[in-house]
DNA sequence: AGCTTCCATCTGAAAAAAAGATGGATCAAT
DNA sequence: ATTGATCCATCTTTTTTTCAGATGGAAGCT
C-alpha cells in the first residue's frame, strides 16, 4: 500500500522538527529512514513536499496543505486506538443526559467541554425535555443522568443528590393588577396562576398552587410569554426571568408574607440498578461540584 | 508501527464482505493474510473485533464501533491522496464566492452540495456582502466569482454573464398613504423612497430613483423593516418580500403606468485576467444553468 | 454421511523498512 | 578562505514484516 502511516509519520515529524535528522532522532530512527520515507511519499503523491534548496528542508505550499491532512490521518488513528482503549476500560460509549429547563445553562458549556476533554470517545446526547419527566426518562433507561426539579417524591429505583435550591419569584405583566404594589396572599388567590404542566400526578404539585384558577403550561419560557400578555401570574426561577426575551415587559412585585420565595429543589438523579461507567460517575461528580458556583443560594 | 493501514483495510474488508476469505478475494490477497492482519489488529487493540463462533465471523459490539473509526482513518487517507491529486491538476484549493442578497437562496443549497461532491478538496468561502460591492470584491481579488445585481456599468476587467432578470415590486406599509389603491407616478414622487445604499456612484443608481426624497439603506431586508414602520416606500424583489418575516404587515399596491416592474439584471461576474481553475469554471456553468429554474421570469 | 467452505496456523519466499556508511552541500565560526 | 559541524541523498546490508501456499479442524448444507 502506498501512502502509508510510516510515511505520514516521517513527513509530519520532519515538518515539525525542521529537518530529517531531527525527525529521525525524535522517532528513534536513522536519518536515512526518514529521508527515504519522505522521498517515497513524495513519489507516491507525485509532488514535492519539501523544497531542498539550502541546508534544511522547507515545506512547499502543497506540503503545507498536506501536512494538515497527514495530521488528521494520524490523529484519527490515535482516536481509534483511544476508542478501543475505552472499550477495554468499560467506559460507556454513549451517555444520555436529561436536563430540566430550570437548570441555569451558563455552566453547561464549560462542563461539557471538560467532559469532552476527559472522555473524547464518549458520544454525548443532551435532552432538554419539555413534556416528559426527567425522572421518567432515567427510570425507563432513556437517559443515564438527569437534572431535574423535584416536583414529586422520587421512585425508589432512582438515586438522587440535591444540587441546590432555586428560589421562585412572583412575576406578572406590566399591566397586571398585581403589578401595582406589595402583594398579599388573598390577592394572589383572586387571579389566574400559570404553572408548569405536571408531567406526573402527586402532592408536590399542589404545594405551589395558590390561586383558585390555574392554567397549566408546558414550559417556564412559554409561561413568561403568557404572563407578559397579562393572562395571569406565575412563580418562576429568577434566572429564567432574567434571560427571557420578554423580561422588559415583566414585573416582579414584592410579597407581603414570609417564606415567600418558595424554593424548589434541583436534583441530580440516576438509576440505582443500572451500573454507572466512569464517564457517568465523572459527570455526576462535576455536576455536584458545580452546586455552589452555578446556582443561586 | 502497530495498528497499520493494512490491518484496518483487512478489517473493513472482512466486515464488509462477511468473511475473511471473501475479503481476501476482494483485496486480491490470500485468506491467510487477512486472517493474520485481523488477528494482529485485535491483538494490538486488546479486544475481539469478530466473534468466531460459527462458520463466518460476526462483528462484536466493539467491532461495530471500531469499524466506523477504521473507515474514517482509511477515508482520510483517501482524502489526502485526493488533495494531492488536485494539487497536481492545479485545482484551486480555495474558492471565494460573493453573492448579492438579491439572489434567491433556495437553489444555493443543492448547488453547493453538488459542488462539494465534485470538488471535495476545495475550500469554499461564501460571502453575502452588505455594504461592499460584489464587483469590487471580484476586482480586488477578494472573491473569485460573484453574483450581483448590476447597478452600474461594470469595469472592463470584469467578465460577466446575465443570469436573469428580477422584477421589482412596489411595497409599502399597511398604513402608508400609497396602500390605499392604484398608484401613479406623481403620487410616488411625493413620498419618501427607500433605496439600497449604492456602494459605488454612477448613472444606474439614478434609474430606479423616483421620489424627490430618498433614504439609503444597506439591505433590502432592513428596507422592508423600515417600510413596515411606514417610513416610506421601496422597490424590492418579490422573493425577498415573500420571505420577509414582516411580510404580513406589507402591501404591494398595483401601479397605474406601464413597465412598472423595473426589472434589474442579475449578473454572474468574474475577473478576466485572473485564470480560473476547474472548480471556478464548473461553478460558473452550474450557476448559468440555474437561470431558468431558480429565478422568476 | 459427504461435500464445500470457512478459519487458524505453520513455513518458506518475497517485500519492505531500517540501519550504517559514504559523499557532496550548506552554513557558521574562525 | 578555511575548517568543522551538520545537513541530505544514496548505496548496501541486515532485520522485520508481509504474503502465499499448504494443512487441519470446524461449521453448515444437502
């Protein structure tokens, strides 16, 4: 087979070290070996990779371009070996993470960048489920790890770890009657409340219910759109209000009574019975470590 | 070097043909060669690629995954050889195409997909210049090919080919005085006209000028936003009006006089002096062939 | 049971790669 | 200008790798 890995390796080393001799030293091979490999490669490709006027070889334009290609080939070979090694180490090949929209996403970018650096061979799938329950996804094996707002008592098969508490804020539209001043409990009850559509039934769902009339909506973001229209009021995490495109049309009136910010727990969940691989364990640890910095409170 | 191209080639062929013997026949090698190569590869990777119970080898889970990786390595090698070949054939390594926003983009996707298939080794850069003139970019060598609305007489260094004619339509906001009925010339002149900011000066610029008061705006899309606000009227290609996000707030009143749609020429331009490579020629031909199907009229 | 086709393994032959030696060229320092 | 170090290309020899052919055991089909 022409254009072999040895040729490419010699070529890349020569380009990197600036001379065939240095490349030979780096690869622990004789200078003549590098010289012939590069010459053969040039012969196979039908062009000159180096200009040999002068003491040291200098990359030609073609050499410059093909150097990048050669690196890719060699890197993909390394990658293949890495994938094989992670197979041996029983690292997961694929990891599905379901994250509730309640989780502030700012930290996710750096977290998953670090994950990619540690586990380059793991395929990662991120779910931001709307109508489906995160714990349901974990329970059914459709997700390996979940980050969710604990609305209900969790099934016993689910292991969990509390990441933190997210305070909810009263929010309504600019022209809503509640926007005028300090709000008390009785006044809240008289207006329509917008709540996230519970994906399962249970008592936790009722804890945050205050008003007589309630509409159920599938997402906090959509709730804010509706709140803006004056359709009702809602309890929404502060960071969602702040990053909403309609935030300028929203008002967060102060509340008259105590314990008024209704904190909800944000939980990291996984399945007790399904064995976790190194990647899942790593990700769980890093999620847990993000607790203080990533979340309010 | 362990994990060689020969090993990967044998592996992929064995997986594709379902047996080592068949792979050997396909690669014109002895069955024993394939067998040894695959065995060595498995040894190097430290895992089994095939399950050998039964008559024919069957891919293991690891084999399945690594097959994809092996294909990538081999493909990248092929790609490198292709890049080298196109260097030899003096194919451009890079092609910059500047396209005026006036050109309807629907056809571009399939066109450039076909380009990628024909010239996989050419780096393509697409420009959709706003304030800069396409012909200027081509003249300065910043773009190899341009598609532009001919506003001016083209410099003699520029070669061109007319792709077609785009009819302009009168457009104004819902509440604009012109929206009420059939419009005549004199009435047009009394209201503010919005025109695309000419990037160079010249007589063609004046041909489309009707009103006494004119505002210059850098893009048709922004013009439509301003038209919607009732700031003035404009002449805009139909396909831009149709695909505008504010199209529901726009009105296109009929005109009383003849020749009322002011067609403008859409030109394919390139530099006469700079030699065109095969990729540029191919792309020019395909652009020209798109004339009938891609444009109105 | 018999036949075919599969795979693994062994052996010797062929090919490829590497090392070592040699000579001509370049560059820097003297 | 000369010297010495270092560079590359090339040749020869040695080592390693690859390949083909032969053989035997196992699987599947009739």
